[in-house]
C-alpha cells in the first residue's frame, strides 16, 4: 500500500463527531461496535445527493485530497479518490450503499455504518477494519465538512476537512 493510500485510509480511520449537536447521542455511543440500529430507506440515501460531484478537501496541517462522488442509483454512491487536483491519478475507491435497511460506507477493507442520515449530513461508526467515527456536514451546494475522530477519550484526535466543489 502506497504512502498516499495509507494516508487516505487513515483519513477515514480518524473518525468524526463534533459535526452537529443533533449527533450528540450518536457520538456518545460511537465506541460501541455492531450494527447501527437505525433502519434506512432509499429516500434516506437520496438525502445525500448533495455529495455528487468533484471535491477538494483541505485541513490545517494535513495533506489535501480530492474525491469524486457519483450517485450510481437509488442505493449506491460511488466514490473515487485522487492524488491530484486534475482528477487524473486515482488512488482508491469506496462507496456509500443501502442494503437491508442499513447505510454503509466502505473504503479499502474498512466499513462504517450510518447511525444518522438526513439532509444536513450523516454520521458513521466503525464496523469492520475501522476504529473511528466520522461525520459529513452539509454547508452549502458547494461546501461541506468531514469531521473525523479517532483514539480514546482523553486522547482523541479530531480532524476537520473543508471540502469545496471543484468546477469543471
């Protein structure tokens, strides 16, 4: 696995929380493993359509990354990650998908399950080969944030990425 792929995997391995007060109850239970308890439908995944497009992500003291989200159908959002701002050097892929009433996010061998999805964002907890939480928070049609949290209480690392739509 290349340095960039390890860095990108760790990006999603850091996790999130802090995204919004409405997520507080989900955050308190984020260390619990297992299946998310919230049942979801195609209408819930459709609330994340704002993700579709090409994005540049930046965070202080972190390397930028680039991602393209594509709504493939009513149950799948495909994600391709890139090394470069011209979106010509793919570095990995993932997806967000709905199955049997659950919404999952995958990247590499990691899988996270959604505990909250609405028009303002989503919150994911670790399930398989993952040790973190993360939240996506809608800001505007051209901006959103990725907030990640990893570690244990008292030794948590929180990283917030600002994503801006790339036109073109």
